[in-house]
C-alpha cells in the first residue's frame, strides 16, 4: 500500500510535468522520480535507536528461508533501513544454502515510520533487528517455536526438553553477518552463548579473522536482560545521514534488584518435546543501549569453514577469544 501511494504520486508528477510544459524533458523527471524511489526504499534513520524514527525503509517479507515469528508478527514491526533488511536476507540464504530447508525466525525490527516499539527500549530508527536462534532436536533437525526461548551456555533450554542450541547453523549465521557490508556495529547475545559460538568456530577451523571480528561484535550488554533467547543485531548510521545519531545518550544508572516476568508470559509447565513445530511462551526482553563502538582492525571478508561437525562440548573450550573490555551499557 505504501509503495502504491508513492508511485501513484510519482506518475502524477511525471504527467503534470509533461502537460504543463511540452518543451520540458520527461526523461529528467523520470530519472529524478526513480532516484527518489530508491532513496525512499533505502530509508533514512533519524535520531538514535532509543529515541528516533524511520523515514521510508524496507519491509522484511516472509520467504521460504526467513519468516517473522508468530508472537512478533502483530503490529507489522518488520521495517528497517535497506542495508539491515538485505543483510538479514543474505545471512538467512547463506544458512539455508549450507543447511537446506533451514528457516531463520525473526522477531522485531522497527515500525513503519519508526518510534516506540512496545516492550523495547530501542528499535526506533530502523537499525535494529532481533533474530531467533536456530534450534535442533536430538536428530539434528531444525525445530521451531512461536516465540523466543532462553538457552544456557551448555546449549540446553530448561523450558524446552530435548531442544538444543544449533551451533553449526548459528555460527554460519553469525559468520555471514560479521562479514557483511551492512556496517554491523553490535551483536548482543549472552556471554555464555558468545563463548560457545567462538569455541565452536575454533573447533571447525573458521578463519581467525572472522572469529576475531565475531568476538569484537558479539557482547552481552550491561543493564538489561542478557539476550540469551535471541541475537540483537544493530547496524551503524549510513554515510551522509547527518540526522542519524550513532549511539544513544547515556542514561542514569539504576539499581535493579528484581525484574519481574509479566504474568501472561510465565510458564506454568514445561512444553512438550520438540517436534517440527513446537509452541513456547516468550520470555520478556529488554533492549540494549550501546556506548562507543569499538575499533575494527581485523579483516572482514575472509571465508568461512565448509565443515560443520556437531559441537555440544564447545562451551568450555579454551580457544574462546576474550570478551570486549568495554561492553555496552544496556537498557
């Protein structure tokens, strides 16, 4: 609908230009309209991830290899800058190419127009996306949930008996993201799962430059929930968008003794063992507020390993690269 309205206006502009001035150059008008359409699709991020809005942008569409989770589908919170949406699509295709039939489940991006998104502190300016973990059963087959599920560092989920954090698919996803040209600045994820992924990458012989880049971008934020149920990916401000604010202003620190779980999301009993499609309840989530991005001195375009052995024992590996010294402040 949004695109139809825009192109209707574009056609009107072309028609009125030709009628009003027979000696004008319609080709120039058409080129200008096409350029404006491309700019609208690319999108403009105004303000910061925690206090901003989105002009234009691209909608993430469901495909055979990427879909928005049922729990997060209401509200159409699937808009972002084109580099973010395209990066998600490329990463999901990379995983499904290596593991045929894989589907990346996605949570919230931003609203059309940006602004406040429910229980999130960020996701306001088209630069944030929540990506669910790939999960497998004991046979190595991908299994699904309608909402995001917490995983411990050993790869298990206390609320989902039989489900395992899929090291191979999740590392392939992260490897693609950190090598993408979308200017990814942060991948928020819990420290135990970060360590698990880096240990797996070392075990399968992933290039050191890719592992170093992943170690730099993956981090558990301070001041928010640990992000043990999804990856929160954030890209930087596009070049030339001066109204875009890279990092939110620091907030006053608060002493939090307890974070209650909303009653409608509390689990009263464990779910059934995973099948091809298992419904679970989503834990509440809070979003991070990053501080200054870290410098990147490592190559970003190295290849990935082609082998994908199982790595259920990787969480305690000594090969894990050190966590960033200055983890970001969270919301």
